[in-house]
């Protein structure tokens, strides 16, 4: 019923949309970032944040602060927000909200499996996991020896199970296969999420397909750049690209054969929406690409708030908060390590 | 008139306090003390002069941080005290301690408590482990005995648990289970087991995971633990389940152990040998008793330490909060050029200047400063804040007005009139002296416990009720008064002021309620005659009375509102508003509805049968026709024509002149500068800075005209709809009396009709509840809301701007309330 969301949306989604828009107005502004960038110590950061929505989460921290504490507490706020919304949500919004966390789940699975492979302590690894991507039996991942066991023992119970069939091999786990697994899972996840949003229809489908297409394209570019010079074959690389997005299908063919960054650039510049990303970069430069992508992503997420009666605002809010936490982490790191000149390198202003 | 108004005694509430903008220059050495004294005085609102600076760039940021750190420690200690359940009953009287002392003491206490906590945590952990071990021992033996029962004799020597007695206490999580190298071949396929304990909520998933990991080659036994075990992290009691897993093979063992670890299950070794089991159980029990004693001692020690701190906490918190407020205020001040003085700006009421001076002098003297602080008035661009000095009686009324909008600076304050009119209008709708007495009792209880309740933290509802206790008092008194006029006591009329003026037509009184009564003496002296009750003409009579009364109240109330707009205009010296707004408004309202009120009064006094609807309607439709039997007094027709003409003239009068005159005034003011815009750059510089502000006030005729048009239309339409709106007084009063009649007649009297104690009792209870909840609570609320609306909309829109902002002085008194 495209165009008629206004009639019925507020019955179930109105309250939560109001909540999420309220949360959005609590995001740090440029003025906040400017002030944060001038901080001399982590205590200054805490003091500044105490006037924001992070205040209650940081106020009981004893004074010698660490970057990890700040990030942890800020993430806690995000998680609290998320849990509150999830509690209030009804179908299909609750499923939509759950979809948002699957990405973190994949990352956590990969983190634990890689960690166990390198014989790290499970508890230590668990602390590093993103709290949004936690599931019940995550600690049991350490038991698994190969993909098949991983799936059969643990993941079959999780929402990730449907994404797994493509990666099941009996071979032992190593770094390469884990990385491929991550990308295969992510591909399946994005495609599933995309399908789900299409099924929801209306403005949600319209906006989410745009946001997810961008996500898929970004992953495609990252996979290409990261796999240059590795033993990953072109066909294997091609298989890791999600089957939607602007690059699909012709761009993928071209990306699959790229051998250096400039070729990637040439492929991307054929697509008008991505031209601006490279406009600021000089040739052969790839470090700043991440930031350029983040900036573009933030811009798109902010635009999602311009339209009403759709679910993409929840996705956008979660992503914006995560970006904000990344910013805070970077600023805190820079302040803690006395590298204040580099503060602006990686901070993406949200407004 | 001018002389008369000036001679009136000044009333605090009529207009807000006169404010002045002051600048204080404070020598740096006495700054802290001066701000503290000003905070105690609480009559100066500081302006933030460093608004563009972020909090950590300000001067006293370190002190603020220290205070924040101290309040964090205080919160921690408070939390600990609350957790330990210690009531800080004895507050220790201590002569003034300074902040540094508190800081060091706090650090000590915090350190001490944290250390004790970590100690007791360790103890608690080992206690938990032992307790779990004990439970596992008790439960697991049962399984071992039952499952091994028959096969035990053969396999006894094959499966053996080897463990070291000393080892199990230190590392009880894992235990090595090794098969003895035996001669038999069945040794390799031997059945082994792992026993342990796990949270009850995880058992199901745990079992499933074990099943999957071993591909079903295992046996899982479980039994709920009898005792609950404290979770060391959340300090809550958790239910746990003891389990024993039987399996075979070395690989399965590592897998199972890993899964146990992942699920947070603690594994404990259980020997199969009965005698060994007994021995271990004995040892564990004795160690448990030891640990328990140690734990208790630790907790006692900790509680003692906490209770010694507990007495100070409230006082310290207060001090730290004040200190933080002082530094926050200091951060709003500017350093002057020489860096020796702080410069502060802010608003204060004029009457408080002397007190502030005094506080400054005292502070200077107390801090042994050579230079005193300087206070002087300044001009300010922005409009001053609004400040009313209220007491506990006037405060709720002021709150009622402020809830609509804070008065513009020095605007006529409707709260003065609200104090009486509001409870009265409420009572018109709630007139019943029985209900009034109930309200009065409630209000008196609140007032009697005033001292006790004001120190308590009440719920939000009670807080509201308590805050409005004097409103409630007046409301109840007025509703008793109105109830006496309506002659209703829980809807029952009483012969209080003598006998009724009416009697029955004949002695049997059969047709009293159908054909009516005969008047035989002077009218009933006060209020409604009790004989009206239940008679045929009861409703028409009361309706007519209440309806007309409502209109009279409404017209008077609205006239008062327009009159206040005159006082406003007079005060602010705007003769334009008087001539072209107040006068036509007055004429318009009174020529229509003032005239109606006059007719009502005349009709009441003469007892005429004239139809007022007819008069009012034909006054507009055919003003020149003869009134016929509806004529109430001589010369009514010419008067009506005159009034109609006046009302017609009043509309353009309030619409057109004001915007045109404003335009003319504006043109005159800027006549000389007509071509200033075209001048060159130098000409702009010549314009003196004072006039810069006036330049910004662009005069937009269209906007002013549209504004005036909206105002006029609103007033003209409003005077009709507002008058009609006052009829709610009648409607609610009618609803109230009818509702209480229903409860009285259909519940109480009906139940009383039966000669059965139970039915009577039930009827009484239902009546009591209906009266309490529906009539006393719901009806009070609805009457309150309607009275509120009549004030906010019908009364205040005649004169009240309500676009001011409140005076928020820096004061310690308000400080204690907000946090927490």
C-alpha cells in the first residue's frame, strides 16, 4: 500500500518513530565535536559528554578514564536504546530491528573463531564482542574445529543459520577461510535483509534498498581492494559480491578483474552517485577511501530522516550512533595519545 | 484618575517586581565567598557571560571536576549504604568542615570500602564454590548410586577418579578424571562422568548443546539444587541445577569441558567411593562453617564502617552540591582586563539591592579582602525577567496562571483575581455543601499536617494536592456557600433558614409533584426553597436560574478582563490601545451582552414574563418593530437601536484606526531619513549606534493590519462564543446535582426501601464509593478543568500577553530540590 502509510503507520510504529527521532536529536552536533576536539584530557571529554545523553552512563566512572571505558559506556547507551525499542516493537518492526544486529553477530562469530584459532582466552574475546551481536551460545563457538561443526553445534540455533549453507566445508578453519566465510555470510545477510525490506514495501523498501545497495557496493569495493594481491581467484571474488546494488551485475564483472586501486576507481567513476567519493581523493590513494565512504554513508542516513512513516529511520539511527561512537573512540584515542593534530583525520561529522 | 491610581498602596502581586540589571565587580580573592553569600540570599540571577566557551575551557573547571568526582564518591558510598540496608538515623552534628577535609575523608572511605568489598567478594566466591560443591556432592551421589547400581560391581575397579585432596579447594573448577591403567580391554570404552552445577535458566540449552556435541552419546542427569546461590555480580539469589553427564571417550571429555566453560557451569569432582564422599562432605561442611563466620565478621565490620559514614553523607552531599553550584556560577563570570577582578552581570529585584550590597560587604569583611565588591546598575537591551513574591497561599494561583504563560514584565497579573474568582467559579459548578464539607476536611487535613508534609517527598499526585491545599480550602468553602444557595446536601434539600414558602393545595398532598404548590408566605430567605425539590417545575426553575447566573458571571468576568487591558495600556503609556482597542471593545461587549445582563436583572427584579430570547433575536432581525408584551421598561426600543448602532460602529473602530495611526507615526519618525538608504557608505557611519536598534524594527503595514484584523475578528466572534462558553457553569452544575440525585435516590433510597440489613449495607457502600470516586474526585477534576479554561481562555485572552520569562535566581534553596 505505497502512499498510504500515513493512514496506518502510527498505530504500531508511531510511538517508536517518535522515540527514534528523539534519540536522533540527541546525537552530537558539529559544535559538540568542535568542543570535543579541543579537549586536553579524557576527563575533559567525560565532562563534555556529561552534558549530552551519555551523561548518566559516564557519571559514575572513577577518574582515571580509559578510551575503552568511554567507548564501552557509549555503546551501552546505544544498546539500551536498542533494547528499549525492541521491547516496544511489534511485527514486522521487531524483525526489522533484529535484522539490524545480524551484521554484528557475523562480526562476533568471526572474532571468536579467529580468536580461538590463535588460542586467545574466550572470556577476553567475549569482552571484545559487540553487545548487539551477542547470542546465547556464543561462547560455545570455541568448541568448533571446522565449518561443519561450527554450523551444526552453534549457529544452527541462531538467526544466522540460513546464511550458512554456502560456506559449509569440512576443511579446517584458517584465516583465509574465515575471512571468506565472513564475506559470504555478509553477502547472504544483506541479500536477505534486502528481500525482507522489499517485502515490507512502501517507503521502507524504497529507502532501505538505497541504503542497503550502498552498503553492498561499499563491501564490494572493499572486498576488491582487500583481495588485490591475494590468492583469491577472480571467480571466488565475484562470488562474494551481493547480488544487488548499483554495481550489480555489470560493475561486478569489472570489479572482479581489477588488479589495482586505480582500476577500481575507474569502475566506480562510471556510476554518478560514487563520482563524488573519488573527487576528493588523489590517484592511487586508498587510505582516505574509508572516510569518504563513511561520510557518504552518514549523508545518506541523515537523509533517511527526511521522510516519515518508514522503518529506515531505525536502521539509520543505529548506524549514525555507531559512527558517533567510532568518532568518540578516535577522538579519545587521539587525546589519550597526544596526537591531537590527527583528530580530524577520521572524525565524520554527522550534522 | 492618574492621581487615584498612584495613591493606591502598592501590591506585590498586581505587577511583577521592578527589576534592575546590575554589574558586580568582584575582587578575585573574595569571589568564592561572595558567590556563596549571594547563593544563600538567592535574589540575583546571573547571566552566562561565557556562553560561547565550552564547559572545560572555563576558569574554574578544575574545581567543578573535583566536585563532580566527590559527588561520584558520595553516590558510591550512598549506594553501598543503601545496599547494606543501613538507616542513617543519627545525623552527626559537626562544626563546619571545609571541602578539602571532606575530599580526603571521602577518598579514604571509598578506598576502605572498595578494599573491604573486594575482600568479601573473594570470600563470597570461595564460599559459593564450596556451597556448590556440597550441593553437587549431595545430589550427584544419588545419580551415581542409581545409575551404577547394577553395573557397579563389575565396573567399580575400571572407573576410578583420581584427585588430590588438597587440590580441590583451590581449583575446584576442573578435575582430572583418569582411568586407571587396567588389565581389561573394556578399559578404553569405560564410562566416565563429569558432574557440576549450572544456572537453572541455562540447563535446557546446555543439554541440547551437549547432545549435539557428542552426537547423542551421553547421558544427562539433573536435579534442582535445594539452596539458592548468590550471584557474585548482581548479588541476587539464583536457582541452580546440579547435573551429571556420563560419556565415553577422551575427545568428548575435552568438548564437554569446553562447553561447560562456555556456559559458565562449574564442574566439581565427585568420588564414587562412598567413604571418600563422606570424608569430603565433612571437610567441605567444616570449611563452609569457617567461611561463614569470616564472611559475617567481614560484613559486620563493613556495616560499621558504612554506618559511621552514613551519618555524614546527607550533609556532605549538600555541601558538595552547593560548592559545585558556586563554581558553576563563578564560571559564568568574566575576568576583567587586569585579571584581578571578576565581572558578573545579572538581574535582581530593585528591593533586593540593599540586601545584595549588604551580602557583598559581609563577604568582603569575612574574607579579609582589602577591596570591596562594586555593585552598580546598568542598562539592558532585553526585557527583564518576571518575578512575583508569593507565599504558600498565593503560590498555587500564580502557578495556575504561569502554566498558561509567564506574565510579561510588569504586566497586570491575573493571579490576584484568580485567588477568589477561580475557587468561586469552581464552586458554581460544584455547589453542594455536603460535598463541600468533604473537600474542606481534606483541605484541613493537608493544612494541619503542613509542616510534616512539606519536608516529605510525596508522590506526584499527592504533591499536586498538597501544593494546592489552599486552593482546595477556598474551593471547598465556596462550594459550601454555593451549596447553601442551591440548597443541596448530597442533593438533599434542608430547611435551614426557616419554613418553605409553599404548601400543598390540599391536605393529602397527592398532586404536589404534578400540578404544583401554592405560595402562602414570604419567599424563602436564603437560596433555593427546599420545596422546589422534586416538583414539576424544579428543573425549569433551576435551569433558568443557573443559566442567567452564568451569563451574569461571564459578562462581569470578561468586563474585568477588558478593564485590565485598560490598566495595562495605561501603565505602559499607550493611549492608542486605550482609544482604539479598550473603548470599542468595552462598547461592543456591553452593548450586546451587557444589555442582556441588564435585561436579566430587570426581569428578576420586576418578575416580568418577557421572553429574553425573543428580545435579543429581534433586536438584530427587526430592531424597529414594536416589542409588544416583551417590553420590560420604558424606552427600551430606542435604547436597543442605539446599542445596536454602537456595536456596529465599534467593529470598524477597533479594526481600522490603530494600524493606520501606527503607520503614520512610523512615517513621521523616519521622515528625515527617507533617502538614507541611497546614501553612500559614510552616511551610514553617521547614524548613531543608539538608533541601530530602531532600524531593525521594520514596519510592515500589511503584517500590522492583518494582525489587527485577526484581533478584532477574534474579539467580535469571541464575545459571542465566550459568553456562550460561560454556560458551562450551568451545565456542569446541573450535571453535578443530577448525578448526586441519581446516586441518592436510585442507590441509597432504593436500598433503604428493603428491610434487609445486607441490602442496606451494600447500598450504603455503593453510595459511599460513588460519592467518593465519581462525585468527589471525577467531578472535582472536571469542575477544576472547566474553571481553569474559563480563566485561561475567556478571561485572560482579553488582556494577558504571557510572553515573559521567569526570574531564576542563583539560590541554594532551589538547588537541593532538583538533583536526586
